[in-house]
């Protein structure tokens, strides 16, 4: 998509872009104070870039999602308008704040429930309660089993597989220990002390996401004081952002991104309201990684037929537009952005047309993909 839209005119105003901004990349997560907040939760492609790119991808995803859920055209258009109106209105609010006040802004659980219509509050409260239960003890019960009086990660091929050695032949356990030693240098002294109190019990390779399939990703199971004190870290390969060549052409200079894990972490810390306290980066065998908790009060909406009523799509899009506005305000010039967008519906109207046109393009692209598979021009694994 960035290849398609990068040549379009932009304002020249830049932010720390998410880079993969779509409706499924938002959710609830825990702050360091153990409060639930809502915001963007995927940063693999983050890069300094045009604010328009994030917003265009988000509104296109609103139409694609609406069609997938069975929404009609007026409802899809309403979802796009809700996204852009919320983005515009909240940018105007953030433009009035001082930099320090803005830095501390979060979308809290209470604010989230207040924003939703009455008919959606009960379901939102259920999802919030579920997110609160999503913790390391839940992972312990779900992903591990007792073998010879020792907890081990349960293999579930092809998604979770134990690997004994690295491609270079080094024992995997030893490689992960070296990586975590490297990782400790990227986090504060207080968290270095905390992590050092845990010992590695097991490591397994885990398939995650969609775009990340085929990249290296490890789950590391650590234990603290006793069996009831687990810590699960996800070690995920970080590759160059797809935005990089287009953003650098736009900005007219190269950004320092010699370590892709550092790029991801720095971008996340800049635009996410409450980043994971264990967020850091490391390198092993010439591969860049970033590290975070596998699960810590994380939760999100399942945008699937039968699980999400399309009537509620505009309300959900409104919240996502709000979260994107907060991310862009924190990393860009909220006043300049708000001044450019203005208070009219000109941007709303333009992006409704864009989102529908790009959703059409998405469907055409998918048809070509399926045709290539059927004609065996593109090999697939079943």
C-alpha cells in the first residue's frame, strides 16, 4: 500500500507513523501502574513519515472491515467519517495542551466506556474484564505443562515448536541467554535488576501475526521466586520498515536505523501512551530483535462476522481515530496538523472517496492472488 500512496502529494508534516495502521492493530493493555489503557499495539513498521499515510491506511481498513462484516455502503462511509471526525476533533483538543500535559495523556478504561453508546458498554466491559485476566499466570496454564517435575512450553506444531540449535549450530538455550544479556543493556537499571532475578526454564519458536510469518520469533519462559512467579518474554525479529525508502525520499535524508529492534522500540516509546516496562532490543547472530512481554493484560476486539456487530463499527472507528490522533500529537506538531485539517468536512469527504477506491483495489488484488494460487503460478502450503 505504501508503494501505491507514497507518490501522492503530502503536506510535508511528519509524525512517528505506526506504518501498519488498521483497525485490528488497536487494543487494551496495561500501563506500568497496572491501569488499562487503549491505543495502537503494533509497531513493527513504525518510522518517521507523513501523517497522511497512517490515516489513509486506517480509513481504507474501515471500509475493508465493514465489507468483511457485511456492512452496507452507507455504514462503511459512516465508519470512515467517524474515524476522520474523531481524529480531527481530538487533534484540536491536543493542540491546546502543553507538551508535558500531552505526554501524560492516556485513553483510560473510564474514558473508553464513557465514549461508547449504552448498547456497547456491556460488551466493552466484558472485553476489559477478559483483558485483566490475560496475564503471565494465564499463559503459564495455557502454554506449559509439568514434565519430570519441571514446567515446559507445550509444543503445538506448526505454531509452537521447540528448536534445539540456531542456524549457526549454537545451542538455542545458550543463544537466547546471550541475546537477553545483550537486551539488558537496552533497559533501565531498575528493570535490569528485576529481569536478572529470573532464570530461563524453556524456549520455543512461535508463529505470530500475518506479515511476521516466516520471521524469527521466540517465547522465553522464565521463573522468579517459585512456580507461581512466571515471566514470559517474546523475542521478535525486527526487519527494516517498509516505509523507510519512501519516507527517506519524502524527508530528503536517511534516518539512523542501524538496529531495527531499536527503531521499533524507540518508535513505540514515542507514540504509545504506556509502553511495556520490559520493552527493549537485542542482537544475536547478526539478527536484530525487539523484546516485550508475551501477554500483560492485553486484549482487543475480534472484527469477525458473528463476533462483531457491524452496526457498532462507526463507534469503534471513532475510538481508533482518537488513538491515532493521540499518537500523532505526541510525535508531531498537533497545532500544525489541526490547523491544516481545519474544522470543515473537506478531509472527511476526500477520505471517504479514497477509502472506497482503495478497498476496491484491495479486492482486485486479492482476486489476482487467489487466481495465481488456483493456476499454480504461486505455490502454497496447505
